[in-house]
């Protein structure tokens, strides 16, 4: 909710990260090696996407002088933000991590990850 309601890139990033950190305990609650592997893959992928999103937001703020979400006028931060968000949600062509993560989860956690996350 915080991510959708924010008009500031830093608050949107914080909301995405709180959402990411909220599902990791659900993924790792089964002490099966596949669940631990899926959780690790999910965390590393989300961390890379979050770092890219934060870097693109800082680059946008440096180029435009604004942290506002509506102030994306330069194509480089815009492309980087789009790719980072596509990686976070598993959108093609950056979706290779999603089936591997879902295979290591139980049905309920996989459903939550596929829909709410």
C-alpha cells in the first residue's frame, strides 16, 4: 500500500523492500533444502532489482533534481526503473528466476508470491 500511495521514489523503494522482507520468512519456514534454495534465489534477485531501482532513482534525482515519480524525463533512469520493476515482478524477459523459485515453495506460499507479491 505504501508503494502505490507514494509519489516519492525513496518511499516507493522502501515499500517494495518491506514487502519483499515480509514474504521471506514465509518462504523459509519449511526447512527443506529446496525451500532454502528458493528463498536464497528470491532474495538475491530482489536485492539486485532493488539496488538497480535505487540507483536509477538516484540517477533520476541527480539529472532532474527531483525525487518525484512523475519527473522521469531522461530515458536512462526511465529504462533502468522499468527493467528493475520488471525483474522484481518476474516479467519476461527477466522471468528466469520465477519458475525456479516457485518450484521450491509449497502451494500456499507460491500462490501468495505469484499474486500478492
